[in-house]
C-alpha cells in the first residue's frame, strides 16, 4: 500500500522530478561523491593507498587543533565575527536597499548603486595594501592627519583591540553593494497594491516602510540568515589573512579557525590534518543549522530551509 | 489573484512619488536622510577606488616614497605596459572570460531557476527533502583532493573550457534565494494554468520566468560576477595558456613574483628581477574591473527593466 | 524534524554506497599501479645485478614529462626544442616540462601526486616538502645500483655527504644539486652613509648596531633596517647571523626552535629560546627598537624590502650572499648615486656548507620510464652542453658565454629565467660577470673555512610529532616574532611567556624525539 503511494507519487511528480534531475546529478557528482573524502580526516594519507587505501589513524589528525589550547579561542572568534558580520551587514544592506528604493532621483539611484558595488571588485590583497597605507604607524594617512592636527598617532597594527571594529567595518563595506541589490530585488517584488492600500489609509512613509516593506522582507532575511548560520564556523580566509597577516600581536582578537589552521599546516602540508579541521567546522555548523532551522520551523513551517 | 493590466510605471518610485498626494513632510525627511546616508556610503566606496586608479598610473618609486595618493605624484604607464606586454595573451584571456561568463550565466541561471521553481512548489511532497539534499552540500565537503580527483581523473575535464563552466553552474545559495523569491508568487496563478492543462515545465517557462524577473536579474548578476571573478578553477585545472581566463592571468602575474621571492630565499637561488608590484596590483584591479564597470549601466538598464516588467502578471 | 531524520538516513545510505563503490575501483586501480612500480624497481635492480656491462637498452624512444616550479619561460619552446634534439641523439628521448606557477605550486604540487597524473620527473627541495612527499610515497626510491648505472656522472661528481643529506629514513629519493656554496647569511648596508657619518667599518654585531643607530638618529624618512616577517618566516631576519653564526650553532629545522653546537660531538639539541645567548640577543634587539632602527609596524609590512631599500627607505637588510650580491649589482646599474656593500658580521666564525637538498630532482613513484628519467637528470646536471642550454638558454640570445665558467646576460635573457632549473645546479654553473667581485672573494674565503661537523647530514623526521611541530610553529609566529622585533615592552616576561607557551605546545616531546634521532644518527656514524 505504502509502496503504491510512493510510485503513484513518483508518477504524479515526474515532471518536477525530471526538472530536478540536472541539479541532483550536479550535486551528486561535484559534492556528494567527493564528500567521501571526509574519511581523510581519520587517515594517514599516502599516495599508494589513496583516499580509501591509506591506513586509519583514529583521531590523530585532530590532535594538533584540539590539544593546542587555542581551539576554543579561535572557534569563539570565528563564530563571534560571523554573527557580527551577519547582523551588521544585513542591517546596513536592508537600510540601503530601502533608501535606494524610496529615493526619487533616477540618476542618483543608478550612480549610487554602481558606486556601492565598487568595493566588491577590489581583491582582499589590494584591500590589505590600502589598509596598510591608511593605518601604518610611520607614514599612514590616518596618522599623518592625526599628527598634523596635533593628536598623537594611533598604533593600529600593534593593538588588538581596534581590529574587531576594523574588520566589521571592512566586511560591511565590501558586501554592501552585493547584499543591497538582493534586498532591492526583494522590495521590488512586494505587491504594490499593499502600498496603495496603506497610502489610502493615510499612513506616512515611515509607517509604510515599517508596516509593509520590512515585514515583507522578513522571508528573505530569514533565508539569508539560515544560509549564513550554517557557515558560522568558517572564517573568510582571504579577508582575515590579507588584513591581519602573520601579525601575532593581533591574533588574540583576530585569529579564526581558517587562519589558525593555515598557519599550522604551511610547513607540513598534511592533507589529513586539514581534512580534520574542515570536518570539525562542518560538524559544528551542522549542529547549529539544525537548531536554527528547528527554531524557524516552530515559528513558521514555510520559512524553514528544509 | 486576477491578472492585472500591465503597468510598467507602478514600481518606479519616481512616478509613485509624483502620485503621492502633496509633498508631505515625511517624504521630505526621508529624502534628506536617504540622500545624505547614501552619499556618505557612496563616498566611502568610491574613495579607495580613486586611490587605486591614481596609484595604477603612478611611478612605483613614487608610491614607495609617498604612498597611495588621490592624484598621481609622478605619472607613469609602466604598470599597464607590463600588463599589456603580450597584448594577444591579454585579449585571449578577455575572450575566455567573456565566453565563460556568457555561457555559464545563461545555462546556470536556467538550471538554478528551474531547480528553485520545483523546490518552491508547495504541493511538491519532497521539496523539503530535496532542499536538504542541496543544502547539506554547503555544510560538508570532502575537501580539495577528492574533488580534484573527481574532475581530473573521473570526468577528465582538465584543460578544457568545460571545467571553467560546469563546476560553477549551480550554487545552493542562489537556488535557495531564488526559491524564496519564487515562493512569494501567488499560487493562484499557477493553479489556473494547471486547470487549463499546462505542464509543469511550461508553467515554469511561460509563467514563472516572466514573473521572476527581479530575482532573475539579481541572481543572474551574481552568477555572472562569480564567473567573471573566478580564478580558482583555472588555477587548479588549466595549464594551457590559451584557456586562461583574465583573473587567473592577472593573479599569476602577481603571485609569481611573490612566490619566486620566497623560493629564491629558501633555495639559495638568486635571480635578478625588478617589477613595480604596488602599481601593478592596482592596474590589475582596473583592468579586471573596467569592462564590468563599462558594461554595468547596460546591465543595470536590463535590471531596472526587469524590475518594472516584473509587475506584469498573467 | 522526523522528515529531516529520514532524509539524513537516506543521504547517509546513498553516501556510503557511493563511497564503497568508489573505494572498490579506486583501491583496485591504485593497487595495480603500486604493484607495477614496485616491480619496475625490482626489475631494475635485478637487471643490474645480472648484467655487469654498462649497456642500457635505449632502442625504444620515450617521451618524458617533467614537473617544474615557476612560471613557464617565454622562450620555453625554443630552448626545449633544442634540448630535445640533443636528447634524441644522446638517450633517444624527448622531454616536455609542465610548469607550476610560483603563485600556486604549493596547492597544485601535492594534487598532481594524489591524482597520480602522468609525469616522470619532479623538482623537489627540502623547503618544497621533500620529506613529506617521500614519506607519503610520491617518489621512487633511488637505489645505489640505479644511481650508479643510470646517473654515472652525477654518482661520481656528488660527494657522499650530499647523498646522505638526501636520505629520508635511510633511503634516497632525489638527485640533489651539486653545489659548493656556503650558506652563511650576511647583511647589506649603505656604505655611502657609513662614510658620511664617519663610522667604523661594519664587521661585527657591535659595529652593525652602531651603524643602525646612527642612521636611525640622523636620516629622516628612513628606517635603518628593513625586514618582512609577515612572509611567515618564524625567526627574526637577523637571527641566523646574530644567534646561529655568532654562537656557532646550527638550527636543526627552522620550523622548530632547536639547535646544537656545531663543535659538540655529543650532538646535544637544546631549546634556542631558553638560553642566555637568546636573552642577550633580545636585549640587543630591544636596544635597536628603542632607538627606532626598524618600523613599529614591521610585522604588518607589506611591500618588498629590496625595492624599498633601493628607493632609499631602508638602510640595511639581511639575506643570503647570492641575493645581496645581485642587489649590489642592480644598485650599481640603476642607482649609482648610492654605494652599497655586503658585509659579514661573523667573519671569524665557523662556516657551514650548503645543504644539498636545497634543490634537486626526483622520480615520480609511478613513472613508466624511471631509467630514462634518471639518465636525463644525469645529463641536465653534468653534461656541459645540456647544462648550459637548460640553465642559461641559447647562446647569443639569452646569454653569452665568457670563458668556461662565466656568462653575460644576452638581449632577451628575461625570456628564459625564473623557474626551478636550480634543481640541477652543479659545478658546471656559470657566474654572471656583473656579479660583484667582492662577493665572489667573500665566498672563496668562506670556502677555505668550511667546518664539517658531525651532524652535517642529519635531517629531522617530524612524522611522529607532526601535531606538536604544527603547534610549535604557531607559537613561534605568535609569541617569538613580536618578542624578537621588540614589540613586547617587558622582554623578560615575554621570554618567560614564550617558553611557557612552547611547553604547552609540546616542545619537550619534540625535543626528546629529535634527540633520540640525533643519538641514533651519531651512533650509526661510528
């Protein structure tokens, strides 16, 4: 009986299933099959044995990370930075998108949109170089300016405390154009009849934004939040590495899992050890997303990811 | 929801602002806040870019001495002349990037939206299962080695144009964002078409695609940018010089110098080299971004158009 | 949630099935290849023991593939075309090189082995994961018989010590370079500025400090010393001079802070950071910092030290002799208004010979033609004609030979350079005529004072303490670098902190492992 139901479902959804086939195949080939490589985290890799034939070595590959005494610090840093990025970036992007949508001048809107997108194109290497140029102690633009108005220079590259703020600002700056375009698209998809109704009710523009635009953006916000939360334990290596580099004085507040593992493995290049670190990040991310998705499901079944 | 007549202007805030009865003070306040804030943000975004442009035209020794400046302290085209030392290679690289971007965006956008549509169908029993199936891949990955083996040894895609396109065709992030956009399309529209006997694929093609233009424009832009900026796949899989995309071509120019400096130190080898690295970095940014910036107003026109036509229902 | 659980189960099942499938075919494939290569190896030695004559069967033409590091030179086709004509004649083979760019070779190199791509020869070096690759089974073991038979010239030319250094757990996996270089580090100074301030000639740590402090005090807009710790080097750039050479120490492996005294026959290794010499050096560095000798932001410095020095922003840097000599040559050509000099701060100390494994060539474990590949390496390193061609390019175009051992760069010399043809460095190498004479003289003088110490060929195998070594590296970058560059105010506390962190990272375990390896090495030598 149950099987029959399954087969009749199969028939009923055959068109939809067919439409899904390319994507399913794609992810099988490029994600699921290679995923078998997770076993490397538990192996002492050698070329003769390859992925499956290399000898097992239990949790040996995890030791460098777990026993370093830094695991907790860098894990916490990674999560805190990502939470800050999610909140700050999305808030700023939403405000920007709403303003872009509401502000009248067509020409102004177009130019602003383009300009806000510029940072997206600047590679982290170049961002790092510019930051060094602005912030360095001896000849950095910022310190030259401070000295010229009689204030003492700030030693940014030797002071860990400034860096969370710098990194949050830089991250928001770089993602602004990209993210606000997404929200702009979401705003344009809102049914105008709602606006018209609100206008007839005599709501002013701020009330309209708060009562209609923002609630209608919530599904997008929730989806983006859920997508981001699964990767909360993965640091943006390009950003942290190019901004902070190997400056040990800043590590207490800037070291994330990815930079830490990179530094540990530059000399050994051990495939199993990097697989182990990746697996650790995956497990934590998986647990977090299951929790978050569960919470969202409780609140609204349709908004959940799965 | 009944099919309303096309009204291309209804989403254009300009027109809507005009329609608003009287110039109320709240609109004025919003305009002040909007213009001010957006201008400040825009300045933050444009300032570094001006630095980059200026530095790319500055003599290297002058950058070393004065740092990056808004106006070139000592004008020089040296960085560009290094970049365009082999103009044929550079043109080829542009060609590869442009074709990869065009093909990849077209195919990728189609597959992404088709997948997203199925997942957005509330009557599709297994949509959550499949969503999970896709999403799961963003959490767990087998790492570089097995993925590389898959592409090189099993699919034999090394040194082909395909390898620059196929592995990036679909991205879970885009699928899910697209799905969330499509979920907001009222079910009533597809219901009526279904009753008329249209197949699922036809509904997707004829109804959903035109209704999702804002989302298509956005995701299409994202896919295109991803292809345009990609150098990693080329790094791993391309060794033939006529298949090198622009970003990888540039990346190598710079990376080779840095890498060689380190190697020289450790191997004890000594090579004479002298390259304007700072200005070159900047010139590379311009060369890689320039075409996109020139094309952007046109993309934007399509984008804005997409938004207005998005209002057309039925 | 229930549904999710079902999905997870389903996924896991699919995943496991796929994994088993893959493992079945993947494993089978690898095993077959593995067997093949092992057989090939045995076949060689077997053939060798039966055949006593030197005849090698080269009747079948083979195509060899060679993995090199570095950007593909513009005139690759031309030079390698010439090379192939010669090779066809000499060993009935042709070679094709694949270049892994400097920008990404660390990622690609291991992947080529993991995917078992088709190549016969690969560049390798102690700093390019030679040990790891060998332990992981990437290279073919080179037995004495094989080397004697297929690389006869190299076998004869290379001193036994060079082969010993190339051993990983007692087996040779590379044909190392043949170099009589001496590797002491030296410093580059601005001789014109030294004269301007009437300073004593710089030839010791004390005179150097005086030079640096004078510059720092008097030259505005100039840093007396330039370094780039951000590159990831785990030591102060002057440590090799002021800590190792000055005290006649030798650091075993730059990734862990252990050294031994060169003249200590017992080969006792000790933690460098826990010595009075290091404490003294910290004071020396702190004194320099307090006098403003280097930038406060030195750790985040992002530019190129030499470019800045050439632009007059730095007055000194430390590097190996070869690099600095080239710097001097470049300065004489482009900046004649300056006068730079290479100086040795430890002229009376023991000099040590270069490590042979700093550059070398290895055979891929699954090469189908290891014999011909070895013959090629032999020619590259020790056949004058082929060595000249592959090192310097084509006469009249890339270089002009001057006598037997010198050359001048040709009109398009830059079109054939910049990749790891150093893998076959040998005594046939020519020197550039623009190379400063005094640097050559310095080298010659050093060569007379080379000290051969018992642990000269010892190589530390870190495979048993990988986790600890990784963590020690992290501690060195995080605590030792800022301390040495004088960014920590209280150096006493900083040093204590550093030692404490090293202990937490497992330095004792690494030390014990290293000592036991050293002891075993010394015992075997007797």
